[in-house]
């Protein structure tokens, strides 16, 4: 029988894990597949780890990895993908917002020969108008800037064949926007749509800060257009300053009127100062990223590996 790995990053999901586990068991009971459930605990501070240990004891198909600290959803997902051993891997959230009932459809598509089955979130029930709006426009802007097309509503709920998972493991950058990376990898991909229900319990673990980081990573990882825009702004300002310089020369030597124009100068200094700082900021953002990548630090540290992998992960 084929084995399907279900990879689930969890961060403080004490009230969801048990329910989620049961839902997965129920789904696979009706299917002709074996499954392994790989939770990646992303440094939870609540009872999540205890619950996961408990589940492991009860059901050997549950294998959890505990990260040494909160490394973020994208890196926790990466850790899960690095350690999943199934013939196909399904990544999903542990809060029931990625409905387990969709798993049979994902598997059907896989059996039809698709190597990546990507889900597209049509809407999310009970999400704020603000989040919907920012998400929509974010994808618009991202696609304007990016060299690869990133589908609006793309989620990290997807099935990947083990061939794709192996290929994905070769990408080792820190700042990652997994849905964009996988979209750009090629292979035989297809999409299915779903409506995300409300979270089963608890609150979203994505703080506005984490959302913003992910959003900036998405843009910066797929585009150097912000740098190019800086260049254009620089060039336009350069042209403007030539015109202004001519104006200065004419004022001085033709009209002998050099003192007037204080307002112009002040405005120019402020304007160019602002432009320079912005452009430096953009350049700085990229340099910061180069610095992060060049350090070549491990993407995540495993506090405790899967029980069946006896060797120490951090060796
Ligand atoms: N998550 C994680 N690390 C984090 C934040 C979130 O592993 O730093 C997990 C979280 O436990 C959940 C999934 O990622 O299983 C999606 O997070 P959440 O539901 O909070 O995001 P939202 O659905 O609100 O976008
Ligand atoms: Mg959620």
C-alpha cells in the first residue's frame, strides 16, 4: 500500500491537535492508503508537545518533530518536508482551516498523474474584511513585480509527489515563500479550489508582523524589480536635477537673481534626501537578505527528532 505523509506545522494548538488527528484518522479509514502524520511543533509554549507525545504513544503513525524554537510556519513546513517519507506528502494546517475532507480529492488528482496538487482558497469564513482586501491586493502587486505567476488565494495546503519533495529539498534559502517556490518549480501541477472554514479552536498564530514578513519575503524572493524601480527613480531625479542646474545657471548669470529660490533649494534637499533614503532602504533590504543567506546557518534546529529516527538531528 502507498504511504501518504501528512505534514502539519503546529504552534500553540493545544485545543486543535486531538480533533485534527481524529479527522485525519477518519479520512484515511475510508481510503486505501497508509498514512504517517508528521507534526512539526514550532516551539509551542502551551500543552501541544505533551499532547503530541501522548498521541505518539497511542498511535505509531504519529511522529512529531519538536523544533528548538519558534522558527515560523514556512521553516516548520520545510522541516516537515525534509523528514517526510511517504510516496506523496500532503502539507496542511492543524487548525481545520484546510479541510481534511479534501484529502481524497487531492489523492485522486495524484493518481491521475499530477505531481503537485495545489489548493486555492476561494474565501475564508469569518475572516476580517481587512485581511481579505490586503490579501487580494498583495497578490496583485506581487504578480506585477514577480517573474513567476503566483496564484491569488494560493495556500500551503497541497499534495506533492515524493519526486517533487526531493527536488524541493535542494532549495535551501532562508527567506522563503513556499507557494511561490513550488509554483516556479515546474512538474505536472493542477489546482483545486476550496472554502476555508473558521479555525476549530484558538486564534490565528500569524501576527501582523509575521504576515508582513511573509509578504515582504514573497516580493523580495521573486523579484529584483524594487531595485530596478530605485534605479529609475534615481535616473528621473538625475534628469530633474540637470534642469534645475540650468535654472540655477540662468538665474545667476542671466537674471543675476541668485538669492531668491531658497524655497526651491529647501524643497529639493528634502525631496532628494527622501528619495535617497528610500532607495538606500531598498538596497539595504536586499543586502540584509544576502547577509542572512551568506551566513548559511541551518534553516531550523530540531530539539527532538522523530522517535523512529534515533540519530541526533543537529549533529
Ligand atoms: N504556525 C506555525 N508557526 C508559526 C505560526 C503558525 O507552525 O509561527 C502554524 C499554526 O499552528 C497553524 C498553521 O501554521 O497550524 C497556520 O497558522 P494560522 O492558522 O495561525 O494562520 P492563518 O490560518 O490565520 O493564516
Ligand atoms: Mg489557520
